[in-house]
């Protein structure tokens, strides 16, 4: 009987921890929005005395490209924007959160960000995307978000913006 109570307590504890983890993405979003507002109002250095118009950019890319997450995040920051990268929370990479919950959070980001930047590998038809990224693109289109497409070249470690060609 005592063992059963311990198991129930442990299950309840894990449920609370999962709920806490799932609330973290909203905290990230609030943090980036505050940062964007602060930088837009305060910076007068390199922008000719004007405030920086920093946008919140959601980075959409398939799981197979997670090796390039830091490279892509740096690319967005160098363009003067605040990136939201779905591969930043480390517990997602360890597959401790169900895939459906991850997709739900990524779709939430796609709705809330200013722009959606899609990153993928080049194919003969254009750019290869996963089903999840295609869903995020549809959500961004439904919410009238600007969508930019980029090709990641692993060999030269470069990123090139493209017009929407074919999608595979």
C-alpha cells in the first residue's frame, strides 16, 4: 500500500514539472517582446540616431537541421532581429515532451511572432520542408505574417534568402 502512494506522488510531481516546462515558451516570448520594445526605444547608436525596429522572428526548420540552430539564430540576430528558435529549449531535443505538445507550442510561436523565416536544404524543386514546417507556414499565412525562405548550404556554411520556389 505504501508503495502505491509513493508512485502516485511521483506521478503527480512529474505532472507538475511537465506543466511548468510547457509554460516556459510563453515566458520566452514575453522576454523577447520586452527586449524588442526596449531596443526599439533606446538605441540611438549605429542606426543614425533612430530607434531600431527589431522584429520578433520565428525560425521554422525541420528537426534534421537542428545542427544549424546556433548558426541560424546568429544569422537572424545579425540582421537586427530577435529570434525565436524552437530548438533552443534543451528538453525538447531529448524528446521528453510529446511531439504533439511541441507542435502546439511551435504553432503558438508562428501566430505570435512578427515574421516567419523558413530555413531548409536545397532540392531540385526548391527547398525541402517537413510537415510541421509546412503547417507553421499555413498558420503564418492565415495570420498575414511575412514569410521569408532561406537555403542552408552545409558545405559552405552559408545561408541564402530565396523567393518561394518549389516546396518538397
